[in-house]
């Protein structure tokens, strides 16, 4: 796995303790890219610290209930699985903000939280080492079913896609990019994140999309009646 100029190949390449950035409804996957607008003082301090160190930030969702509602509070409990990302670009806006870009390295399991430092949260993690492997099982993805689901979603929402780029994308890029861009809630995002392999993530994305399309169709029929 490469993120920016750095290769991550073994557990030794992943630090045991990382800065935690809780984001509800956000999904970062290995090799995926996530732009972020940083403006809260505690997270500005976090970015200053990680830039001075290994440039690593852990994206993780606050815990949610069965209805998808995030637990309240300034520092709500966190989900058990997140994704470690490397800052590959940073720019200052001149008005006190940072615009950064993260590249996903690997998922991790949050083992414990550490004492809060400078207002931001930190944790001890165990990386998903399989995410560092070049063998991601993309040959097992049902690409045809995935594209059919994607096409149905676009048609239902009157959207267009760059089909030439879609056709050139690898199965891994297709599955992970579509999962990250999908406009679903925290529970669906977490299910996609925690899928054990690429095939399961693709199947999960197809199932979630089919449920959403069926629900939207039922809502439309109800309005017409």
C-alpha cells in the first residue's frame, strides 16, 4: 500500500497510537481520497501535531443507535472500526483554516482511547493488515451487477456518469469510490467499511442501493395514490 510518498507494508509501518478525527457519515477506504476543511481549534492543533510527525489521521464515526442517530455530547462514544489516512496535501486559506487531502491506508480496530491532548482525541489501534496487501480479491467482484445497480441509481435520480472513466476503473477502485460517494447514512457507511473483503463490500453496496431504490419507488407510488 502506498499513500503519497510512503509505502506501508507491515504492522511495523503503522503506529500503535494515532490521532482520532470523529466524522459522522464519512467513509474513507484504503486508496481512497478524502478532502477535508479543518476549522475547529482542536482539529487545527491536531493537524499541526500530525504534520510534525507521521502525517497520519484516523477517521472514525461517532457511535449511532439503530435509527442511525449519533450519540450526543462533545466527545461521543466511537465506533469500533475506522480508517487510517495519510495527509498528502495541505494548504492554508489565510482565514485560519486548513484544506487537507487524506489517502486511505488501512482500516483499524480501536482498542482503547487515550487521554485527551490539546482538545483532540487519540487512540490505540490494531490495523487490518490484509488492507496492506496487493491481493484485494477484486477478481471476485460481480462487476456487471455493480454497474447495473449504479446505472439504476443514476437513472432514478436523473444523474449522469462519465462512463468512459467508469469502464477504465479497476474493480477495487470502482467499489471503493462508489462506496465513499454513496449518499447513505452512518449505519450504511459503517457496514461498507466493515465488510471483510472487496466482494462483500460490493455485494453490500448493491443490496443497500436496491433497498434505497425500492423505498424511493414505494414513496413515489404512495404520493401518486
